[in-house]
C-alpha cells in the first residue's frame, strides 16, 4: 500500500471540508482574507502589548476597565450637571437561553475530560495515562522555552499558514510526501532484514554456546 492509497482512503474529502467547512475553515485557508489579516494583526498587537510593554493579561484588563469606568462615570456626572443625556449604554444582561447554549456546547468536552481524569486516577487505562503524561510533559517543555502570549501567537501563525500553503501547493506536497513514504518504507524493509539476520546470528551463537556447555 503506497502513500496515495492511504491518503485517498483516509481523507477523500477536500481540506476545507476536513477543517469543518465553516467560517473557521474559511479563515484558516484565507478565503475570508480580511478576517484572517485582521486576526493576525490583532494577535500581533496583543503580543506586542504583552511582550514590549510588560503588561500581563490581568493588569491590562484591570487598567482598561478602570479607564472605561472612569470615563463613563465622569461623563454621567457631567451630564447630570449640564443637564445633558447620560452615556448611551444599553441594558446589559445575559439571557438564560445563551447560558443554556454555552452549557450545552461545553458539556460534552467537560464530561470527556472528567471521564479521562477518572479513568486515569483509578488506573483503568494505562495507555491513556501514558499518552496524557507525554502530552503534559511536552506542554511543560514548550512552556519552559517560551511564555504563554508568544506560544499563542506562534500557534496562530502556524494554524493560519500551514493549511493555506498545503491547499495551494497540495499536488507538490503530496508528491514529495509520497516519495518520502516510499523511502521510509524501503529503509524499514532493509532494517527488518538486517535486524532479522542479526537476531538469527545471535540465536545461533547462543545455541552453539549452550551446546558446548
């Protein structure tokens, strides 16, 4: 079985369909160019704010909220003194329907994570434990090499560039991937033959030693 047959069997749909086919796929593949560029620029601006200015997320939110509340408070007091209309702030509330939709959206993911934690804590799935442990270890290594804003910005750059580049140069990438797959398959067969010969020689040596003893 070669690479092309594996790819056709595993991913018969287009890349856009594999990414969900919605607005997220459009943004990742630059089909909504203005949204993608705006996302990149906004993330870059946030990264510059956190990295250059030294702000943390908590301090930035606190300062922004403090400035906003101060402006609105002074505006409202000035409007009362000058007999002018107050700031045009709509009545803010969250409906129960929105809460239910958010809860329904988060419910399966939270239950899945709790189920995974339960199975690992009780030692029911060793394979799952090792997999989660490796992922957490890798996250720990990445976290020690960079800070959170840089990691988020780098991840976003990867998400918004690699799928788009793959869609644009799909035929060329698939051709090289097929060649790489064939090379790996060939070296794997050579390794299997060599390792089998070495194993047979070791076994023959062991048998001869046992016979002499």
